[in-house]
C-alpha cells in the first residue's frame, strides 16, 4: 500500500513581483518556520501575495491543503478586501485557512473590546457611531480622565489616539503610530482629524476605551496556538507611554515565564472560552496563531493582579516567540489533514 502524501501547506505573506518570483523560504521572515516544517516532514511553500497577481496566488492556494496567512489589515496603503475574498473562496473549496476572514472579523477588530467590556478582562468601553456622537459624549467622559479612541481595524498603532483635557476647550492628543508627537487641539480640530475613521471604508465607527494609568508599567502579549498559550511578549515602553516618544523593544519568552502564569491559567481555563463564545466563534474556528495584548488594571481588593484587554491580533502575528513553532506545526498538520472545508 502506498503511503499517504503529507499535506501541502502554504505560508502566505505580502511581497512584490520580484519576491514572488524568488519564492525563497530562506529569504523570508519565516525562514525558521519553513525549516521547522521541513524537519517535521511537511511540505511548506511560500505564497507571496499582492493584489496585482491575486489570481495567480489563488490558483496556487487551490492546490494546497492548508494556508497560514500573515497580512496586515492595511498593507502598503491597500486593504485586505481582495485577499479576504480569495481566502473565503479557497476555504469554501476545502482548503484549511488560518486565520479565516470570519475569525478576523469576530476577534481581530477593536469591536472585540466593546463586545467583551463586561467580562473579567474588560474595561470601560463605548462605541462611537458618528462624529456627532463623539462630540456629544467624549467631553463628558474626558471629565473623568483620558480616553483612547481606536479605529475599527488597523495595526502598528495606526488610528489609535489618546485624548486628554489640557485646559479650557483644549485637548492634548497623541497618535500611537511610531514617531508621533503630542498635539494641542480643540474639539473641531479633533473632529476633523478623526473624520476619516467614520467613513464606510474605515468601518464607520470608533471604539472609545478608558485610559489605563498603569500603562507606564508595560504591556504583556500572550501568544496562543488555538486555545493554549504558547509564549509571551513583554514590552516595557509602548507607543503611548507617557514619558517616552518612541516604543521600546518587545522581549519574547516561552509559555513558562514565571511572572505571567496567572494570566496563562486565566486564559486557558476560562478567558478564551468566554471570549470566543461572546463573539460567536466555535473552538474549531479559532486561529492557529493569534495573540491578546493586555494592560495592567487596578488590582482587585485582595491584591490580585488584574489584566485589561487592549486588543486582539489575528491578521498578521509576527514576529512571535520560538516556543510557538512546535505547537503551530502540530496544529497545522492536524488541521490540514482533517475534514475538508475546515477553517479557523
């Protein structure tokens, strides 16, 4: 009897025509992952993506059993609409896709903060559906402290703004994009600055989250493979740190990092389940690799540390701790060899 061939797995990431023509695993930022797939006896191939040759990539994806996707919500000024359509098409044809656009829509937008605001990791969060609503509601909330306004979907701090009162009719506004400086503006100027985020193409709304004063103590990122923690990233100085104009590096650790075992237990025992049930995502549709960013909240009455969700990253989780690789390969192999039509 002939052996069953190993599933073919594509790793999709953005690039230009020259990068696709090379399709060089060793030259990509996923070289270590390609090597680990090969060591496990699995055929992994690059699927370099660009809208300009979308049909070519789509044809490639129809020939594999699974595709793992790394592509930001906005890549070189372009949104993912064409890519998401291709991924939906190949998933419908039986290719396992992670992260599937449906999972991204449910987990990977800032709406997740509003949907989970009453869960143990939630916080004071509101949804702003118009500039008029922003104008009428934001000043009242600013009386109680700074707020952080976040566009519906983005990355790298783009479209995330810290707003604080700084005198009569004036605001101090800080964009979280790298290299941005604080600005002084009045409410009409803030309206003009944020107006593009209320366009239909940008999601038509923003999320308004209370500023967490302990952000100066750093942020922790929990990396998950399906519903298990596979590593951590810790960043002491982030883009909205009050005393630093530039963020510091994120340091990567395996899942055994001593300081975050309480967070790990909370995620694995209940928080992931609470999260996916709240957004209506079955366990078998969880992304293979995703992460949750947490800020430190005010401790509980008994002194227990409290973690507050800042965002969930699903579209393009890279880089990630080396400890994620073995778990990711095992999950990808299992899901690629499973029932056709599976998706996550």
